[in-house]
C-alpha cells in the first residue's frame, strides 16, 4: 500500500505536468502507455478531462468507482468492468495547479494475485529468519544457562563438602563478578576460616592433652 501511494503521488505529478504542456491530443495516451510499461501498474481515471476536448489517454472508470470530488488520496479494492481480477488501488486527485481544483482521480492499481506472489516468498524468508532466530536464541540461552548454573552447581557441591567437615574444597573462580562471584568469594573465605578454626581447635586439644599427661 505504501509503495502504491508513493507511485500514485509520482505518477499524478508526471501526468499533471504532461497535461499542462501537451501540445496535441496524442501526447497523453502515449505518456499513459509509457508509464504503465515503466511501472507495471494499471492506470485508470475517474472524473472529467483536465483539458477540454483532450483525452487523458487512460481507461475511464464509472463515476461511482470512487468519490473523486473529495480531493483525498484513497486506498481501496475494486474489479474493473469486464475484468475478473481484483485490484488493490490508490486514487490520487489530479490537479493542474497545487491549489487548484481536482478534475478527477488518477488510479494506480496492482492485481492482488501479483501482491500475493510477492507475499509468499516474503513469508518464506520470514519463516526461515524466524527459525534461525529461534535456533540462535536457543543456543544462546543454553550457553548462558550453563554459564550461570555451572558455578552454582560447583558451589552447591562445595557446601556439601564443607557440611561434611572437608574444608579443603576447590571453589570456582567466577568471571565477571556479580552475585555468584561474590557468593563464591565469601564461601571461600568461610571455608578458610573454618579450616583455621579447626586447626586451632586441634592444636588446643593436643596442648591440653599434653599438659594433662
């Protein structure tokens, strides 16, 4: 729709300039055919001829097709008379002066089947991109979870060893700091202090035993 609106704006300006400078009645039909070939769009017209007695060179549609007197750019769908295709179209007011009256609407249209043919490859590419994104997100999530859970599991095993009285445990060095790194550092300090306290208690008992003997 955005592409059609841009094309309608450009084509209407080109057509208005040609209508102003046209020197004979055959110019606008030739311009219309050239524009259709260049853009691949179907061009229609609703309204009155901007130059009396001069053909706009476009297929005329019934006045009821669109309200061209409103002076607004309108996006709509329609089926041209005698055709079996539905078109997506943009109707743009045709003016010979910026602030002048609109003589009619230049209608730029594309078959919906053509748009669907563009949409299917787009959806396929989006599906592939989405699948790739899910795979990358899954791998990244797995990596981050392992990076987080590995030191947590190591700390859990270390606390079990400390609870059994084995203070000489290998605690992981957590890169990047954070709460887990802080917990590992404090647990390492706690294990060292408990080990020292146990050694002091052992030395005290040996001294007391020696003195008692």
